[in-house]
């Protein structure tokens, strides 16, 4: 059994302290006060283990991060090994072996042409950096008037100011709307993508020469409710950005690292964006670290004098522990053929949601790689049927977090088949009989 760390305190004591002092993300206060949180003391592979020793399969990979499952032995070893040598050194003026090697290894696995990496802490900071790089790029390329951004309806890019400005989900913008800069929200690519592309082209024809970049979540809008769209649409959107000389920012924070069945969502369309944001699976969920990758064309606009340097950077940029773990993630992907292992599991996920729909337990079944989703009510993001299903699933040993009335499954990419089957049948049972409201 793993060391339970804080187990000298009872579960009830910990919950009491949590209720009194923790301000959790995206959690209505009444739910926080009323609903018993899971008290997780350990984790292993696809499972979380609570204070009573109960195991819960982590159906959402803990907010889409644990692509290799929990505490992969090689990641634990890489972290310990690096901690014994070097923890952190500021990256402005110094480097370290893990950082230089990680950047070169990322360039080797990224879509061809993304050769340069700026490191940060999480998905939001990776987006924030991409937005500032795009604006400063055009400024220094002699087009300061190109500072507008296009985003797609339903897109989610994080919780910092620029990231929120790119979002259109009203629930996320909320009271912050007056603080955000204006962006153009165009139709997403999942409903009627030929029409959406027409709207994009029309906008580019009118305002392309004012536009810095188009920002997309390649192949699948995650937080919007797992809305997938065809590679053809992504390829055509990329082509339009070439025609109107607008940058393409690919937000691969969720879709990267094999989640969609290829290493990158962009890979389905065979495209290289100008900027690519990585997070979530970047360290296999072990540490907060993220990256913004850029092409040589982008980087070259930042050469030519002290006043042309990138005016952006975070304290923990290039953190040595994160870099060591991020390198080991790439090595495990290679050695354990993680992305190739997605196909048989993806088939199970797709069959799972199709079967639910056939049984009348949901509508709009959809699946891509290690993502499957179905709508179980029409309350949208604020719906509560999803939460009642999550509650029932918990009693059956599965931890899932719904997006309102959308139930989704995004398990670790290497979830063993028997665990995957157990997870899916428990979720099916929970959907068939949700907890009372
Ligand atoms: C989660 C997410 C982000 C934000 O990442 P954080 O690590 O939460 O800051 C950005 N873009 C997409 C597509 C995401 O799914």
C-alpha cells in the first residue's frame, strides 16, 4: 500500500478543513458545503485511491492531464533523479541539460517546422504567450495594425485575461466581460463546416489585413462539450489563413499528446500551425508545465536588436523538474508505443457511446481517439443530470466530471483493457440510474 501521507488525520477532519479553508475551482459553494468530496490519498495507473482504501477509475484523467496514468514508474524515477541534481535555475541567461534536450526533442516530434519552444506553466499561460507573440510578431513585421483575433464559438482557451477574451462561452466570461479585449467569434467547425468556412473567408476578406491570428482547438473543442469536426475542415481553415496571411494558433492543450488518436490534432489534417500551445499531458500530469511552439518565421521577427526581444516570461519558465519529466513522457510515448495503443481502445469508446444512444440513454454520441461523449439532458453546461450521473458513477468506483449535461470519457491513453471495460460498464450503469437530484 502506498504511504497515505496525511492519514494521521481522519477523513472527516480533512473534509472539515477543506470546507473551511479551500476555495475550489468551478465549484458552487452550496455543492462544496453539501457534497462530500473524494479524499484522495494515493493513485496508481488508471485509479485514484481514497482515504478508506476505495479505488476509483479516473475516467477523465484528472482534467485531461494523466495521459500515462498516475505515477508511471518511469516518471516517478525521472522526477526523483532530477530533484537530486538540479531543481530550478532562472531561464533568462542560463540553461540546463533537460531544457535544451527537451526543446530539441519537442521540435523532432512536433508538426514539421515548429522548431522553437517558449516554456510556461499551464495551458492558459501557453495561450497568453501565443497571443502576445502573435501581436508582437506583426508589430515587428511592420504591421502593427494586425492585432485582431478570430476564435470559434464554444472555444475554450483558459482562464487568464487573453485566454478568456478568446472564449465565447458566456459562463466562462461572466462578470469579466468588460475587462476582456474584443475578439471575433465565428461559427465553430462541427455543425455545418462548409458554412463556417464561408463565414471565415468572408471575415478574412473584410478584416484579414487587421487580423493577427485565428485560434482553434484542432479536431475537437473540449470544454464546449467534446465537439469534434473533420480533418478536412481544419485543413481548409489552415489554407484560408495561408491565403490571407493570418497566423494560425493551434491550441493543442487538450488534443495534443495522442488524445485524438494521433500525436497532435493537427496531424489529422497534415498541417503545421504558426504557433502551437501544449499543456495538460505535457508532463503526463505530474507537474504543471506548458509550452508554446513557434516556426522559424515567427522567431525571426524577434531578431535584430534589444527592443525586439520577446517581452514575456514567467518565473518558473523551463523548470528543471518539469523539463526532466516532460522528456521522460516523450521517451515513454516512444518506448511504449502509446499513440499506437489508442486505436483498439478508441474502438471500445466509440462503440460504448453508440450503444448508449441505441439504448435511448443519450443523444449525439461522438468519439475520436481517447475521447467519447454523449448528451444526457438539455440543460447544457448548467444542467444537473450529468452531476447526478457522476455521483452514481462514484458509488460504482468511477471518478468522472461532467460538462453539465454532457458525459465524457477521456481515460489515460494506456488504460489496461480490463480497467477500461470496467470503467465503461460502470458509467453505463450510472447513466441508466443516476443519483437522485
Ligand atoms: C484546459 C485548457 C486550457 C487551459 O489550460 P490550464 O492548464 O487550465 O490553464 C486551454 N486550452 C484548452 C483547449 C484546454 O482544454
